């Protein structure tokens, strides 16, 4: 019986594994959530395109300003990691309430700017009911790549980028990197800590 049970478990594991790989042909990296760590960020103020308006913006000056920013990295054809990260931001915008766009800004940057035009990114944002205060950015590939490198989020094959969320500000304050899928509560706790530190 024990051998039969082990064999059955092995078969089930193989079937499940095959199904996951079949639905994720590029094997998008999705590491388990790790403890947040401080990160060195260089905010490259290259011109990007705001999907909502189609206008050129600069990340530090125009998008973040003097607010706390939560930044994730997505692409619209992703079917695994990116929808989870975007759904987390959707929950965050609800939790932030009136602080969204005033004290805190959410920023989603495409890692596939060759395909993710402002219109395509705007349609994707609509799936998550993104409101003002949640910016979706694309642009010319060299400009986007430069911004991604500043966050340590660039990958030669965009499908291989690690799942992560960055929290910080454009005023030279500390940045924190969350790998994997941090919970809304974890992100809110970090926001609260930064807000308290800013008032001291």
C-alpha cells in the first residue's frame, strides 16, 4: 500500500507540474516571499509615457514627487506573476483610501515596452479598476531599460524578471525591496513606518 501511495503521489505531482509549465511557457520567476531588505535605488529620470494621458513624464519629478511610492514591474501578456502583483496593488488602492495620490502613489512599470503601448497598458490597468494615484508607465525601450536598471529590476529576457515590489521616495530616503508576493498588510505596515519616520 505504501508503494502504491507513493506512486500515485508521484503521478499527481507530474501531472500538476506539467499543467503549471504548460500555462507558463516562459517559466516566469516567482520566488517565495522573502524578508524585505534595504535596496540602493538610482532613480533615472528618463522620459516615460503615462498610459492614462499618453504624455511624457519623469518618474522622480512628475510621478513620485514628494510622496511615498510603491513600484512593481509587469507586462500585459504575463499570465502568472504579474496578475497577482497587480491584484495586490488593486487591494492596496482600496486600503489607502484618501491617501492614494496624495501621500502615497502606486507605480506599475512595464518591462515589455515594445509591445505595451499606452493604450494596451491602459486597457490592462482597467482590469484592476486603477484610479488616479496609480500610474502605469511605458516608453521607449532604452528609457524604460534605464529606469529598470536603476531599480535593479532589469532582465535581458523580460520574462525572467523577478517578482518584486519596491517602496521608497524620490527625496533620497531609504528604499525597501520585497521579493515574491508580499501581502497587503506587509506593504501597509511599511508605508506606516515610512510615514511615521517622515514626521519625526
